[in-house]
């Protein structure tokens, strides 16, 4: 008889899973620095998390240099679960393989070109604890996404008197974000100065989240489609599988007021390289998990009703305070 039969594996104490897909088919052209970017992503993620976190990497394609990076992080114990696809299954299918192959109550879905700064998970936990209806939280301010599938947030926050409009985001962080994504017009000038936020017990968070890096209560992802995604990436795939589910479930989509992550794209910038050189050793111990989820009463309403009501609230509030 197998000696492991009927053995109790015990509890690992891990409540947080990070899933990132990798698609680096070559070490030339657009992908010339992609392996170095991946290395910084995994190194910064490992350094900024503790024993509460496990990392899943799903490989859709890996060049020789990317293979060496992945192998090194696997041997170091940075990667807890490694899924290697024979063919490119696309971004969403890769992410969902990691989601459905894990069990932790909180899941961070992130692109592999994100650089994680110390404190990002602590801030994320603080936002979830302050706003128990939150289902998705990004660790950088994205005020321009206030209208993007956030109807449940607008409706719920307005009904509880938690909506605010003012200067909440760090303007320098917003400028850095625009520089990182090479899109200086992405955030309208008025939103650089003032943003829509929720506030409670001294804690503030902006309305809206971004799928390039977002932490979800697992319940929020239950509304994602279960079928295979036909898109390699783009089209409406991120919207259907990553953005909309929390709103459909009646949960809130929020982001931090300061930037705790950076977008590297396909190049390693000098300033991120300097940050990486001075990065501290891995945080010791484990963070406590956010308190259990709460489902707002309005989530019982049909989603079509919540969408209409949330949009009406948003338009009314914008008309009153933005003009």
C-alpha cells in the first residue's frame, strides 16, 4: 500500500495566490529585454511577499533566456506552482488555469511586466479590511477607470454615504504611471487633480481597478465565464474574465491612492533598475488574511437593475460635483 495513503497534509497557512502568465517567444525585437523584465517581476514579487503567498507561473512560450530565468526562480523556491503549456493557450486561459488549480481565498492576477514595491500587499489587505464589500483591489491609482464596470461600487458607496470627490491620489504617482505606460493623455487633467473615492474610518481608496494587476476575493471570480477563451489576448477577454465579474457579483472594484506597483512594459528603465538594486530581503513571517467577505444587500437585485441604478448615481454625482 502506498505509504502516503490516508496521510493528513495539514494546513500550509497560505491564503494568497499570485498567478502570472508568461509569453516570451524569442529574445529579439519587441522581446529583447522581456526575460530581464520577467526576472524583475518575479524577484520584486518574492521580496514583497511573505509566507502567506504562493506564486503560480503559467508559461505559454519561453525563449532560452526566459527559460533560464524561470528555472532559476523555480530552484530558488520563488515559484510554488509551474505550469508549462506546450502551445500558447492565450493570456486568459493561462490565468484561469492558475485560478482553478488553486484554492486560496485571495488571488492576485498580474501581468509578468509588473514591478512590485514593498508594502503593496499590506495596502491591499488594508483596503479589503476597510471596505468589506470590495471584491477587486489594484495596488496603484487608476482614476480614469472610475466608469469601467463599477456600477455596484457607485450604487453601494452612495447608499452608505461613502462617496467622496477630491484630491486623494498622489499626483506624482499618476505622472509616473502615465510615463510607464507611455500614454500621457490617458488620465484627463481634471482627474489628475481630483478623483472619485470611497472613505471609511480614515482609509481611502479610489473607485476602479485595473486588470494588469489586481487582487480578487475568490468569490468575485465566480462570475467569470467557465468556457475556454478564444482570444490570445485583448478583444473583450480581459473585460469578461477579469473586469466584469466583481461588478456582476455586486462587489466593489477599488484601487489604492498611492502606487505600490510599476508597469515596466518590454523595457527595463533606469529608475526601476535602481529600485531593484536597493530592494530589501524578503519580508519575514505572514500577513493576516483580510476579514471574511460581506455581500451587500443590493447584490440581491438583478444585475441589469444594479447597472442602471449605479450609472444613474454616477451621472448625478458627476453632474453635481465635477462641474
